[in-house]
């Protein structure tokens, strides 16, 4: 039996969003202390 994992669901969702023209990013990279922060704090 094949099981659907959380990772598989996440990857399918990301692929669908990219196909619709959305840009995706790795969370830790855009976090306040990440390589390319997109917000100033976690609050």
C-alpha cells in the first residue's frame, strides 16, 4: 500500500502554485534571521 506523506502533499501544492505563476521560497531563507529576510521579526 502506498501512503501519502505530508512532504508529498506539500510538494504537489508547491508545484501547483508555481504552475499558476506564484513564486515559492524556503521559509528559513526569508525568516528575519535568514539569508534574504522578508519581514523584520517573528512577532
